[in-house]
């Protein structure tokens, strides 16, 4: 089981990007709807799907949103 840290970054333009770090690795940008997305609905649905998928695969997930 891996320790995965997911973090939302907010850009002044209104775009959001999710970064992922596994077992202390350097964070990398996720792709698709999780990369430079300005639509809250599609972005956060994709985040929820990512978290659910990681949990289903047995990973421990820590989630951080800089606006929370």
C-alpha cells in the first residue's frame, strides 16, 4: 500500500491543477480534467474519481485543497 498525497493548486487565472506525490516523491501534475481546469464541476468530479480509484486500489490518500 502506498501513501499518496493529492494537492489542489489554484492559479490566479482561475485554473486548478491536482498534483500527486507517492511515498514522498516529488509532486507531479495530474493530467486530463485535473490539469489547468477552470470548471469547478468537472475538476472536482475528476478529483473525487481519482480519490475513489486510489482507495479502491488500496492506497492511503491525503487530500489538500489550498482554499479549504
